[in-house]
């Protein structure tokens, strides 16, 4: 959708949610009306907490430091009616299983560490979510013993692998899949690692467009 991400809002503005950090009860694409805007006491002076009445009945607040939205105007409505939807936003709406079953916030921070280390092009970073410490050190660690960013990746590599396995198990149990089939577990781990990277890139593209 056209228009800036996270524009300044006033009480009464109509908005559409792109992303709410750590919440699944208000999915991307939900419409809402701004009810109040207050300063966030835990952040800087410019950061706000926005109370919204969402169309699904929720009253969860937006937090300007972590969440993403756009203001709705007539052009936005016409664009939606034409089916002209930002592919990054569309990707998020089609992959809610990530928010339901995986520790997205933690995995996003791990991918930030991978990006800072520069060991791979980020479009190829998905396997590192599930690779584990020994694999990453064996294939990427030569000559990087003194690089703090790379060591930060190694420090969290086993935890990342565990987070992926835990998320896959949660998804499989919720969908009545057998946990005894290790080939299926590995297949889901690889597929979800790709989806998590895709979400990371989609959200990075959206937040990168704020200016």
C-alpha cells in the first residue's frame, strides 16, 4: 500500500496494522481507529503508546518503537479494492504460523547478529538458524577468532537451533503431525527457517521505507 509507514497520528485516524511485536491477537491487515496517544514512559521523549480500537474487538496498544502501521485514506481503500498490496505486507499476513509457534523476537535478534557478522549474504542466511555452533564454526570460523560479531553468532547458534526445533514441534503438535518422523521434522525446520528469514527481510524492507 502506498503512503509512509508509521506516519504521525491523531485521535480519530483510521489505520491498518502491518506488524505488532510479540502479539498474535491483532493480525496484520486489521483495521482500527486511534483513541488516544500518550508518551511511552519507558522510552525516549518522542516514543508513543497509541491506544487503538481494533475491528476485531481488541484494544491492544501500538508501541512506536516496535510496531508498524499505515494510515488509511481513500487512496488506500481504493488500492485495497484493486488488490494492489505491498508484497512485504502480504508475506507477513500469509505467515502467521511464525508468530504463533516460534520465538520471533529472539530469532530476529539472532539474524541481526548474523547480518552484523557479515559471514553470509543475508538472502542465504536461513540455514544458519538451524545449523548449530559446530557447523557454523567449521564452515565460517577460519580467521574469525577475534571478531566479536562472529563470536556473538557462535554464542547463540545452539539456542537458535533449539528455538527452531521447539517452534517446529509446536506447529506439528497443533496440526496433528507425527513427531516420530524425523525427516518431516527436518523438512519443517528447513521450511520454517526460510520463512523466518523471509519475514525478517520483509519487515526490514517495510521499516526501511519509513523515511
